[in-house]
C-alpha cells in the first residue's frame, strides 16, 4: 500500500530539509513554514527571471525506492536530503501523469504538475549525484529521477505512515515534463 515514509521542510532556501513529525499543507500555497510556500514561484533562479510566475513547485515528492537505488551506487541519501517535502514508498511517482492527484493522510491533496529539474546542487551535496539521478530509456530519451512537483488543492496535515491514494485525471493523460 502506498504511504508517506517521511516529511520535511525548511524555512530557509537550503538544499536539504530536516525531517519533521508532520507538515501542514495549505491549499494554493504549499507547505506551511517552508521556503517554497506561496502562490507565486519561490525557487530563487525562477524568481530572478519572473517573480510573478505561478508556483507549480509548492510540494516536492521523491520515492524512497530512489534512495535504495542510490545507496546501491555508493551515495548516502535519506529523507529530506535532496530537498523533498514528502518521501513516498510503494508508488511509481515518475509514472504518474500531469494532473494526477495524491490524497495524503486524512484531508490533504496534491495535484502533480511535473518533474523536478535536477540542478548542480546535487553534485555540491555529493559528487556524481546529478548523473546518478539521470538515466536514458530504451529510446534514448532522458529520464529525470529526482522526484516530482505538485500544488496543494486541499490542505491538511501529513505525517510519516499516512496512506496515499492516487486519482488519475480523466481523458488523455500527459506524461510528466520538467516544471
């Protein structure tokens, strides 16, 4: 059964986010108390380009199975160290389409907007980590494995151990792209 393994937040723009006992998701804003919380974009490089852009990156989710793969390649990774707010297990996050909704815990719902675009800070954290979260599919297309991004459509508290339910969008489904 898909569930939340860990939750993390940071009030500062830091690469890693410390784990928390719980986080509160705020509809239309993101994670209460997190540096990326807000209606408009908070990622510093995006703010520099256009601070009025909508914030499509309110919540960052990574599947714990990625950490297992990375540990097998010699990297030390634990929940929150790659900057995610929610670490999941038992769900293929990268296989979800744009618009999929994840019900987290009793009331929170996150709508998936796209893939995290990994940046050089991964290599600053651990040399070679950026290449380790990139792959190629059978057709040679680049695969980004550093998690997905979403927006909060219904608020609520989220804790480790909470169940995750997936609702796919109706109609044609669009694969995730960088946001």
